[in-house]
């Protein structure tokens, strides 16, 4: 549902009905600051954001996941997301570490990043912007 109802419309610019999910450069922010910019006043410890995909290096596919005080480290394998028998996306789990690699200290902050794997929604088509959807 996240990919079909939220992420694909955002990528293609048909997102007028999902303006309740904020777009932010969350890799420029510390995780404890995200609740204040989520736009949803809630005591829940879960927040939702769109993030424009920003590569770490201009010619590479690796994502820049560093903040001022730490970095997001991927844990485990990416999990496949299927819809009606077709692979439509992947889910990655990341944990926030304070400090710098390789000596960063893990924290309780966990993020789930969803991205589409379908070429027609890769953000390179006319009128598209590459986004991923993140749940903190």
C-alpha cells in the first residue's frame, strides 16, 4: 500500500491527495528533530516522510546517509515487496549510529525505507522525481 498509494503518486507528481506526508531531507537532520517537522501532532513514536533520493557521489548509486552527529546504517538484507505477483519494491531497515564509521555507537532510532523497483517509476522519466518513503 505504501508504494502503490503513496510513493508512486509522489514520484509522478500526482500527490495532491497525500499532502499530509511531509517531504524533507532527513539525512540533514538528527532523528530526534524529526517529530517536530513531521507536521503530525501525536504522542506516537512513528513518523512518515518522503525523501528525495540523493546520491553520496555524483556518479554513484550509494545514498548519502550521514548527519551532523552520526549516520544511518543498513541492517540485514533488503526485503522484497510483492503486489499481485510482481516485485514492486524493496524495504530497507536502518539504525541510527552516533559518531562516525567504523566507531559509531548504535541507538534506538530505527528507520524503514521503502523504494520502488519498477523502471517506469525510477524517477528518471519526464515529470518524475526520485523519492523514497521513510517510516521512523
